[in-house]
């Protein structure tokens, strides 16, 4: 598998957009054209992972001095469960080794929720791959998100709020 960092000009690939649209619930998606604009505005690390010259997944990282935000991480729907996600995550962790890295995901402890098994599997996946639960939670539109981290350092709710405030300087939900 190879990784290719892409620019906003290269992000019009329909296959990448389809991975994005099938990997995340609609209420957790930023409209694609806005996300593409943010690549430049926020200096995002948008990386596509290819196998046989075909995109199999992508990551979007917001690199920051205190902690990098592993913002989006997705694998093509029909390829999930084949170890590609673990390969991509390992590449991503290696790329940002020695730094504090965080991500937010739907909390496995929110009850009730429409997808408890999926949340539990995703949480276990990150734990198996070296992430730890920060014990920080944030709620967006009735969805409880847990913040997980990997790497050295500490991460606080004030750090999370600062990071999301930076996003709001470039984009807000319509």
C-alpha cells in the first residue's frame, strides 16, 4: 500500500468522495466542497492510501503544536474487515510518532444509540492499536463523542475546545 498526500486541487477524485460519504453518518460530515477548501485554509494533511493504483482509504490530520487531530480516517466500505484499516492506522501513527495525537469517535458508552455494536468494535480497534481513552467527552447534536489519544503528553478539554475553536475560525455548520 502506498500513501499519497493530496492537495485541494487533487481532492476532486470521485472515489475519495464516495469513501467519505459512505464512511461517516451524514450529520458528522462537512460538505465535501467545504472540506476540500479547509485542506488549504487549515493546512490539513490529507493523505490517500492506494493499492494497485486504486484508493482504498484516506486520512485527514490537522497538525498542531500541542496535539495533532486525527480528524477523518476511512476505508472503502467493501474493503473493511480485511486489515487495511489497521495498516493505514499503523502508517499514520508511525508518521506522527513521538507526538500527541487525538481523535474523537462516537462514544461506546452512550445509551441509547443506534449503533452500539459498531461503536464498541471501533473503540476496541483503537485500543488494540495503542490508543487510550482520555476520559474526555463532548456532545454534538445528541451524539456523545469520546476523545482517544496515542503518543506522549496530556490532553485536556481546554485543548479540545481550542482545537475546535480553530476549526470554527475557518468553518461553521450552516
